[in-house]
C-alpha cells in the first residue's frame, strides 16, 4: 500500500463516521459517498490526505478534506484531527435518511460493548 493511503471504509471507521468497519463498508456500497467529486461504491477505494470527501452526517451531506490517514480508531478528539470541514456553509440537506443506522449518532459517545438489549 502506498504511504499515506488507506481504504475508505477503514478511514470512515477511524474518523468515527461509522460505528463498525462493516457498517462503513455498507455505507460505501450505497453510492452516497464521493471522493474528489467521483462517486464511490467500493469500500476498498483508497483515500489520502488532501482528498475531498462528501459524506452523510446527521441530516446533512458534509464536504470535508481528509487531513490524515489515521492509524487506529481512537477517541473522538483524535478522530476529529483526521479531517477538516473547510466551509460548513456548503452542507446540503439530505432527502433520505435510510443510511442513518450506519453512522455514529454521536461521535463523542463511546459505543457500548455489552450484550444486545433484546438478548
């Protein structure tokens, strides 16, 4: 792998846009993501610092710039250093929220690791 490049699904998981890497892969397959204005449908798409990414967050589509590839899924403060939103005014509202279960609802709240409530 080229230095500084990382799979998109892994980067989304490191940056805490998705709760699990599997959900990050599913988000990639929805076709809602764009890297450098090109639609992406494969989780194996590589990204690097300087790439522009359109990613759903809440009820908006964010336009962010990737600052670092990341080496792990760390705390929210560390994840926030992996990207920058140059112009928050460019957020676009989304018509559908079908992808919402794939994303971390609150990146500052750690995911629970206990058993499911219905088990």
